[in-house]
């Protein structure tokens, strides 16, 4: 009995409060060491979430971490913050938007507000970036409150801190005299340039042929601040005269819904090797005054993945730079180029110049490989090219049957083979030998040139699937026309090879204002001839004026 008594006394002396509530370890001096997110002498109280404090006096840091961010009380029973009015989130880390933006806007963090971010083009060389921010190039707001304070981003036609106010229609004051009556044009003109950057640097290539292909999408911001996006503008770049491209852009702008652009004039101005220029003139009372500049998508242009709205092909500029011909493969492989490079030793003729025929997407094909981005092939600083350019070398060759086979099962002397090298520094033809001299390098895996002629479709939505010598796929959705099956190779039973060097440059668009609307050609709320009821967004016109924006007159005032 005495032994049992001492044992019970020792057990009582080692008992912690409430056995640490099952949320801690009982230690020396009968004290609990609580597990993570539990606290109190008996570990029965929960710890709530911490986040950057709105304001706190701690460690000489006014915004150090605080429980419930210092804007709520922790419910120790549940471990959840009970936020003060005006704050929300599991740690009360965010402010609420007033009236939930009244159902006419989106609640956004400061770091998500467009004007709180500084575009790369404002920091670095404007010319190098074409005055256009690229995807991911913006420098976001990094203040302590970037992910805490929220504000309303109102839908079009609504404004105010809570998006409860509505804008009224705008128009031109009917009583001001515009200079168009004297023959001068008061209309705003915007200039749209669609261009690729000409090759530059130590490895710049001489342009022999140029073709710009692909689609375009434009964005229009109306006088209420709402952004409207056109449908796909199919191939507006290079039709020889630019007339068709101008008509396509004009029709796309006029097709915007809600009568946003009832009329607009788009005219072709100039076409050059690496650029095409159009002028856009706004000439309707609903687009009176000076409009915000039209815009394109951030670089790189084009959207070809599922869910794109709209889906449109990436525009690009292709240049055939040079081509070279060897007399025989064996002489080329030995590095002996003393023979006539035009094929005189082997009897071959100069090749027909290959013509790039554009970006073609086939129905049902994977689109991921049909899009060039700066992280795929367009990082060419070492090659002396601009950031939006790449080199491509297409090697076409014929091997005599007496020569070792290129690959298993391909011994016929009839077949012509080709392989492609992307992002290559264009040097002498022996540069190919350093990469593929043995014809076994997997990077230079040969493919048989199709023997037939095909007529590929030009619209990626209707299945341009044909492959022939005039439509040879070389990657990224690019097909090359070799001109003929042999591509100028010798056909008299000897080895020969033709090398085509191209540059590929993605396209950007630049939009500037080249003429402002005359100051008498206004864009005024209620046309300056009425008062706006911002609760309804309707104009109350002055006597003698009527219409939704009070721009019409009933009597001479």
C-alpha cells in the first residue's frame, strides 16, 4: 500500500493542465509545450492566421506580421478571424470594395490595377520594344499594400468609387462651327504600322524575298472607357496593293457591337519589305473628338490555343536570304569547295529560289508547335539578330545509291532529303558539316521531300493539310516552296546539296496619332447641350435640343 501511494503521488505531480487538451506535450514543471497553431496554458486555444499588418508597432516595422493582420479579433475556439467592418479574408488581409462595386464592376487589388503597373517600354529603350509592352514585361506595384487594398474597376458606362454612377452619351456640340465647312478636316487620324524589325548586327542578311503573313486583332476603347475587341482580321498585311487589307480592317472595326463605330475610313498608305502602313480616320458623330489609340495584343501577336477569343494566326515576316549549292556531297564533306558552287562540276543547275508561303495551321493539329515566342527560338543576341528574329536553314540534298544510306531503309537514289536547323548563325556551307557531316545527328534527322505538287489552303480553320515539294513543313507551322522536287539539285547520279537560309521575324504593330481632331469637333457629355442624370445615365436636354446625347436641334436657338 505504501508503494502504491508513492506511485500515485508521483503521477499527480507530473500532470499538466487538462493534459494539454490533447494539443501539446507535458513537460518539466507540469507545463505544456503546445503544438503548432495552439496556445494557452492548457493548449486549448487556437491561433489565427497571420499576415502583413495594416499597422502595428513591432520590431520597428509598421507592417510586420500580425494575427488577423491587426484588423480583426481571433476566435480562439475556432481559430478564425472575426474581421472589423471594411476588412475581409481569412486573415483580414484585404479591404472590401464599397457596396461590392454595385454589381457594375470588379473588385481588384492594387497590384492588379493597370495604372499601378509600370510597363517595360517606359523603363527601357522605346525603340527596341516598339513602344509596346510584351507579355510578362510589366513591373508590378510592389508596395506592402499591393495585395491588401482593393478598389473597384468599373464596367463600361459606370464610374465612381463603388461604380454606382452611370455615364451619359457624349457627342459634338451642334452650335460650334467646325473648320470642315471651310475645307479643312477636323477628324482624328491614327496611323497603324504593322512591321517586323529588319535584320541587324554582324550576321544581318540581305533580303532577297519577303512575305508577311498571318492575322490581326485590334482593340478599341470607347469614350466611356470600355474596351471592344474585333474579330479575326484575316491576312491584312500584304496583298500587293494594301486595298484588301484596309477594307478588312475597316469592316472589322465597323462590325463591333452596340453601334460603337458606325463609320470609319481605313486607307492603305505604304507597303515596304518589313512593314505595311494604314491610316484610320474616325468620321462619325459617335466617335467625335479624339479617341483613345487603337491597340494590338501584347507581344508576341497571335493566339492559337484552345480558348482564345478570337483565335488568330501569329503574323510573321519571312525572308529568303541566300542559297548555296554544292557540286557533290563527297567534295562538300571533305571541305573542298574549289569546284563551281553552282554545280558546274556535277552538271547541276542553280536551284529555283524557294518561297516561304506562310503560317498554315491544320485542322485538329497541335497548335503549341505553331507559335514562336521569345523563349523558343527568338533569343538571338549571340547571333547578332534582334530579339524578335530567328534564323532557319533548310538543307536539301540528294545522295547517289552508291553512297551509304542516310537511314535504314532509305537507299534509293531517287529520293531527295531535307532537314532543318533553327536559330543558326549563317556562315559558309561548311557550317552544316560541323553539325551534320555524318548525317546521323538526330537534330538533323532527314526527311524525304514529298514528290507531289499540292495546293494548300490559306485558312487555318479549313484544314490546310496538303504536303508536297511546294509545301514542305519545316516547323512552327511554316511551310517552304522548294520550287521543284529536286530543288535545283543535280540529277545525273551524283551527290549534291542545296542550302536555303531564311530569317523569320515576328510582327508587331505600332499605332500613333498623326492628326488630332479640331478643338471645335468635341466629345462632350450630352454634347454640352444638356445635363446628365448620373443615376440613370440619361441626358436632360436644354430647350431646342433633343436626342440621346442632345446633339440634334428642334429650333434655331
